[in-house]
């Protein structure tokens, strides 16, 4: 939660719309003329390139970070032609110039000795990239952020992931080599990323049409399963996003529904089993962790399970009323399976139960190991 608050605080600070010192120094008359031309020539392309160069340079030299949001807004708002006849020409040059000048600016970051200034410029460049990616749908722009995905600063890494985790861009099928590079970069940081970054990655992977999205999502789900089995879970709210992403992924053409459904059932089972252990004399969850877990259990029942088994509020009722451990355990077994038979969910979805050792399957999800005494949990 602390990490999430830091991210949101920096985002809020970076979006302030006050100050005119940098914003007022950039001449926009030339770019406005070009935006309103029906056909562009080489001179117009130079004006576009000069405007992008001046704007990015102004962002890099600013001493007044309260005006940076205005600079970003000024660039993004002029990233497309005002006339349909010149849209393709204009956008192509704007993307090319943006990639060129932002890449140069990112290369200059390592030469900045002031750590705070380097951090603020890094975040603002990534926010700019994210806004341009949304506006121009160009994967070349998203690719600029891959170098920052492994950054040691959590906020910088968050914005880098946000830049590349744009399914609307990747689903356009542009530049397969860049697509592969982006997924490779994301895959490499799953194990070292916090809950808020993983949340963004899981939601993104649910919407990507290609198989890389499924592989990334299953990797995130497996990491969460491991965290539960080892009692190292943090940020329980993340499991709501992972479970909903798995559910959405089922509808993607070519999805391996068996693999997805098994992860879904096992992760939901672990969430419920851990909650049951907390109720059954454990009481190891903090108020925050308990609230997050309750929210995940109730939301998944309403958003996912009710869609295939008919509307139910059984889990919500049990969780809200408190400590009826037996009823919750019975509902777990009814939905997800037990040693006596398959659960209603696995029967309805048609997945082959849960994989165990030696390639065999069990009708029951894996049982959550006993909580280590030295592990405070939650």
C-alpha cells in the first residue's frame, strides 16, 4: 500500500497545471500552420521535427517542474493534423521525430548528477511517452520505455510498464520484433515487481490477442500461487486483478482455457483457504489485508462465478457475517472441489481438475500448507 501511495503521489505532483515559464517560451505558430495544411512537403516535415525537438529540449532544461505538464500537453495536443487529408503524413513524421528526440533525451538522463532532478525528468519523459502512445498508437514510441522497465526506482518502473502495457497498440500487429522485445522485458521483471506494477501487467496481458499475453498472465498467476504456498503474500488486492484477468483471457481466440481455468480455480482456492485459516483461530491478517481479501472473495463471486453458475451471494453473506468457518469451507468445496468430488465450477467450465505430481490430476485444489510459525502473514 505504501508503494501504491508513493506512485499516486508522484503522479499527482507530475500532473500539476500551473506555471508558464517553459510553456510560454515555445513558438507554436509554425506547427499550427502545418497542422492546417492539406498536403505536406519537406519544409513542413522540418517544422514538425523542430517543434518536437524544441518542446522536448524545453522539458529537459526546465527548472520549474510545475510547468512541465503544460509542455507535455502542448506537444500531445499537436501530435496529429487537423485535416484528414494530411493525417498520415503528419503522424508519420511526428512519430519519427518523437522517437528520435525522446530517445536522445532519455540517453542524457544518466549524465544528470542530481538524483531528484534525474528522477523527475525520467518520470515526466515516460508520462509524455505514455500520452503519445495513447494518441498516436505507435509501438515505436512504446518501445522507448523498455530501457526503463528494469529501473531500480519503483515509480519510474511503474510508468515504463504503463507505457508498454498498451494492448490497443500491440493488438495492431505493428513491428513483431518490437512486440517480442516488449514482452521479453516484461517477463524479466515479473519476479521483482510490486503489486501495483503486476496489476497493470495482468490487466494488459488479458487483452493482448497473441500468445505472449497468455504466457505473461500465467507467469504472474504462478508467481502469486507460489507466494501463497510459501506464505509470502503481500498486496492481496492484486489477486482480484489477476483473477479477473484470467477470467477475461478465457474469451480470447486460441486461449488455453484448461491452463487458465486451473490457475483461476487454484488461486481463488488459496485466497479462500488463507482467509479460512485466519478465521479459524489464526487471526494473523492485518485489518487492511483482511479487507483486501474479503473484497477479492466477494468481487470474484459476483463478477465471475455468478456469470456461469447463476447469481449467488453465498460467499458475500458468509464473509460479511463474520466467523462461520464451516460454512465458508463447505462453499469452497462445493465450488472448487474436494477429495470427495469435483467442484461445481470445474464441472461447468470443463477443465480437467487440478494438476498434481507426476502428471496426475485431483478433483480438489492443492491444500494451502500450514503457516510457518515465524511468518506473521498479511
